[in-house]
């Protein structure tokens, strides 16, 4: 199993995680892992999806013509 070290975290945040850990009868580490798990299980918000799409688009070569996906779908359906 991997480990993560967070070097700069406010005392208030640690206290809040400790309170949640006590409520859920977990250790601080277990609660932090559960918080990460729940945050990553949630779907991406629209802004994050947009940023991801921009990063993917930036990887697409600009000098190579791209076929429209609609044309590809029609071609596949016509077979």
C-alpha cells in the first residue's frame, strides 16, 4: 500500500479531520483516506471536465487533418 505525506496543512483542518475520525470511529489516517476516496468517487464538475477536454485537445496534432466523428459513425453504420 502507498503512503502520502501532506506537509502543510492547517491545525484547523487536522482538528476537523480528527473530529470526523472520532465520529466514524476511524484513525486520522483512515478518515483522511476515506475523505480522499469519497472526493475521487464523485463525478467531475463541469469546469474540471472542460479543463480535461482542453488538455486532451492540446495533445491532438494540429498539422494532421482529423476526421469528423459523425462521418466515422455514418461510415460504420453503413457497413
